[in-house]
């Protein structure tokens, strides 16, 4: 007569089967995650190879590289279909896409992607593929506005739509922690052609002014005093354009920047011969005689 299984024996068997099934599921999930990561690395390498061929033929990287679409130029196909990333989120990844951005007017690119685990010697987590580098660390965001940063106070970080904005790259304005002068003219009655007003034009304005006033003591006028400043050991300071000066004022309104505003501040933007724009504490500006004595606060960019 055969002996039947007891209830305890049946429960033990069920538990063992459950443990084995769980281990198998975990192993399968891990294998699938590793397979997806391997595909990600393979996809990125293929994209990098195609991008280098594109650059060799065209002198710049493409403006767009969209998953699922071809990479072509001038009748030449460099990639029949740009890969699409696996949909699953692995490891600590918050995004599963391949995000391509052209930077520096086509001389570079970033491809943002994420690995769930280590692949060969490539670390897990967020990666940025660049020319010659398959997994650079993502750029570190700058500190909050008003924080001490690269020789001054962080005054502004470029936003979409701003001149010079590049997605995936941080650019912005740093303002000196002190005035370079509280009593100095913009210059003398002379054409400088320093008419740039928008973000990104202050440095070029400053250079034009210094060239036009090359026979003067560089510390005797606003742009020269700003350019001579070496706060924090940096030597790339300049007199802000009108729009750049407005960003500094916005920082001042937040309680940072230590601007005195006891007088108006000169911008580097010439409005007419012998006239330049100055900015006031009440967030207004006007053109004024370049011979007037006003304040100067230098900026630099990153």
C-alpha cells in the first residue's frame, strides 16, 4: 500500500518550487537587463561611427539625429535607421531614450542615454556619448543663482530661446562681486560700433571699444576697467551688453550680487556716437552721454 504525502510534505514541495521559480525569474530578468544594456552600447557605438563619417564628409555633425529615421546628407546615407532604445527602465535609469544634441555649432555632439548595469568597463547610470568618449559623466548643474561660482556670483543660466543656448550644456553669466569703478566715463566722442545689445554680445562690444580707444589709458573708461579686472584669477571679464546687464539686475532683485545701485551702471552697448546705454535701479535704462561718470560691474560667461 503506497503512503500518501502529508500536508507538511506538500507545503515543503510547494515552497521549494516557489523559491526555484523566483530565482529563475530573477535570473531571467537580470539576463534581459544585461541584454538591453549590451544593445544600448552597440547602438551608441554604431551611431558614433556614423556620426564620424558624417563629420568627415560634411565638416560638422548633423543638427538632428532622431531614432527611427535615417541619417543622410547630400544624397549620402550614413545610417539607414537610427536605433531606438529599449523601452524598459533598468537600474536607476529615469529615461530609456537616446537623446542627441548637436553642440558648439556642429563641432561636437552629446547623446544622452542610460545603462542599468556595468557593461565591460562602462559604468552604470546616466551617460553622455561625445566624440571619442562613449560614456562621459553628465555635466554638473551650476549652483543656485546668487551662489559664489567661478570668480563671482552666478547671475543667470541660459534658457531655451536665449542666444547661445545649447541643450544638454550649461552656459550662463557670472557677475563680479564688487564694482570695478563707481565714477568712470563710458568713453569719448568716437565711433566704436559696439552696438550689440543681446545676450552674448558684451564681450565683442568690449573688444571693439578697447580697439577704438587704444590710445587712452585702459583704466580710464568703463570697458577698459571691466576688461582689466581679474577677479577669482580669471582674465576674461568684460563690460556687459544691455540685455546682459538686465540679467544682473534681476539677480540684484533676488537679494544677491551686492550691487550698490547708488549710480546707474554702464552697459557696453553704444546707442549712437558719443551715447551709450546705462541701467538704473528701477529696472529701466536710457541712452546717455558717454562722458558722464557712472558705475561699472564686470561679468564673465561660462
